[in-house]
C-alpha cells in the first residue's frame, strides 16, 4: 500500500510557533515546545506531519519519534521547506496525550561559513506540525501547532550549534513531552502565519545513524586529558557513558590528526570549535549531543576523574543514509584502501547536500571534493 501526504498548501492548518523573545543569540539554548490534547476513543491510525525553520526532534508521550537527525534538512528556506511524516499510531492512547519537540538553530539561523555568519535565512527557529488522528469510531481530528502551545529554553540542552557543538546539563531532567509535566513556568508561544514558501514532502534519504565505532586506543596526556583514537576518520558525534559527581564538567574536542605530543590537532578547524560540553548528573549518564556533527578520528576529553574504559566513548556515525549501489574489492591492498577512503569520504561529505568538508568552518554545498 501507499499513502499520500499533504499535497496542497491548504492542507496545512497549523501556524509557525517559537519561543517569544526579543532577541535570539547564536548559539543559544535549545527551545522546548509542548501541548496536550485528549482523545475520547481508541486510536485507529495516526500520522505526524512536521517541519521547522531550523532543526527539530519530535516527541509523543515521552517517546522520541523516529531516529532522524537534523530534520527537516537543508534547503533554501525562502523557496521550499521539506516536511517529514511519521506513523505514530502506537504512541497515542485514549485519554490525555502530550506532544512536544526540541528546536535548534541548524542551518536556518545558526553559524555557517568560515566568516561565522549567522541568521542567514532568519533570526530564530520555528516549528510547524500537525497530528492527524483517526479514532476507532471513525472520527478524524487534527492537532496542530497554534497559540495554545507552551515554550521554554530552560532545558538540559543549554547551548547548541551545528558548527561549534552542543552543551548539555544532565542535572536537568524533565519529561517535557508527557501529559503530567508541569509547564506552569513555561511561556505562551509566539505564532506566525504560513507564507508562500512551499512545504514539500521529504525527498531523498534523511540523516541517520549508520554505524558505531569503539575506540581502538586511548592514552593520557601530561595535562590530564585523555585522547581516544577511533581508528577511522568519520562524521558524527560521540556518545559518552560516564558516572561522576553532580556538577562535574566533561569537555570533548574533536580532530582529524595529532600534534607531536599526541594531543588532538585543532588548527585546521579554524573558527569551528567542534567542542561538546557535558555537566554530569551524579548518576549514570549516557549523553549524545543532538544538534551538531563533527568530522574527526580523535577525541580529546578533559574533566575525567579516574581512568576511563573503552566503553566511555563511542563514535556514532551520521550522514545522509544513501543506499549503496555496488561494491568493489580486489587482490591489491592499496586499491582496496583507496575504495575504503572513497566510501568514507562520501559518507562524511554527504550530509543533506554534498559538502566541501565536514570538520572545519565551511561545510557548504560543493561538488568538487566528491568528484
């Protein structure tokens, strides 16, 4: 079977929503948005249609929807914006439900280019979503983004930047997308009507996790930092598994090469900080930055108390999940390595568009490196 999406702009009923604020600094904390609604019957079928000016992570009843990253992706937001559709039948229930999303700057208004420009397409991120529900009774209803939603930027993601990295305070724990969450301290959202920019269904593969790489080697530097070698130049982030004192800060810096003292070489990154920061909760933390990607093989970690293990960090590979159309191997080891380099070079530079590089302060559309 197949089903169609929202083919006409008039099919959209929601408004763009965001956190009300006079100015939106870049980088800034992530924006959290939520609303509740009640269903008076069992759910027969449900679809979530959602997009953003910026990037978003959707939630229903405390559960993240889909495994996609940096949706809705990078387009010319003045011409068209893609939306994604998710089957959320299993996530809904009779009674009170909650819907939410975390909103980041992404390409829309975050830092871009070697000149560290920001707000190229707009001055702040916005969310647009609508949930189509068909109940067992046959009744259909639509829950859309409107003035009834609530917003806050006081969550655990205290800073987010596609170019520079994310910061997470794991001491802040809240199930913001559950019906029982207390949002009395949250603000009413700002709304904006839809304009003439086309909303089009997802075309092509989405950015998704394709692999995980454990460290092959790790060592301690004279300054107390630890360096982890993942053995492969990759694009993605690090998942940190750690237990420490509440309030302890751990900083991760990402790079492709080493200095003479075996610290991570960062000069080629130019202005891109490529740095993630985590404040520990005091319990067992498993942390992964959601709104950034880095190009790296080595990770230099500061703030660790005691000797880490190889389970402390894992390289999580993300890129546009393009389907392989063939494979190559032969009896010549160097040709096989060349083919390996080609595949990983494409993985690293296929993030929404073919890019010039995935690590420093460019990451712009460019066909030359892929060629």
